[in-house]
C-alpha cells in the first residue's frame, strides 16, 4: 500500500470517529419520550412508586457521573410533592439492565404513578430537562 493511500484511509477513519463521537455527545443527557406501554415494576426498585411520579436512576459502582445525577434527582424529588427518586445499582442487579434496556450509566427514567415510563435520559440530564419531563408527566396524569 502506498503512503498516500494509507494517509487517506487514516484521515477517513479519524473523520468517521470524530463524527460518531459528536453524534453520541449530542444525544447525551437528552430526554426521549417513551411511547407504548413500557412499565417499571416497583419490586425492581425495592420501594413503592411516588404518588405523582418516580425518577428512576440506573447507576453502577464505577460510574463517575452517577453521584452528580443522584444529587440533582434527589433535589428535584425533594422539591416536588409526591415525587420520589429511586436509584438502582446495576452492579448487583445486572438482570435489570437487560429488562429496561440500559446500555450505559447513568440512565434515568421518569415514571408515572401507574409505573408507565414517560421519558428516558441516557447520560447526564440537565435539571431543566428533568423538570420539563416531570412537568409533562404530571400534565399527562391530570389529563387521564
């Protein structure tokens, strides 16, 4: 293989890697509305669901960003009546990663009082995005 071809292949691989990284970073922490009838089982959380909503955080012992998300979700839940924060450590409950399709941590679910998953965040969500998803869930509850 000639040097110009090898350099061209190297530049193409580098460009593809940068584009893939930018696309993944763009999705990090963004809310995704969950459609369909996906539910969370309170037994998996080892606690009852909140009377208005539940913020379910999936984390692991080795997740560097999970403590930051834990503090923020706990604060949001503490400010809203009927909203609870439940953290699930996938280090000891790896069966739940497959059940809830968790591919990376932190992953956060916004769940209504009936256990229906309304929104999903992969990565570190902003406080404003969590509040928006929570308000949307509470509005859906009122309409039901």
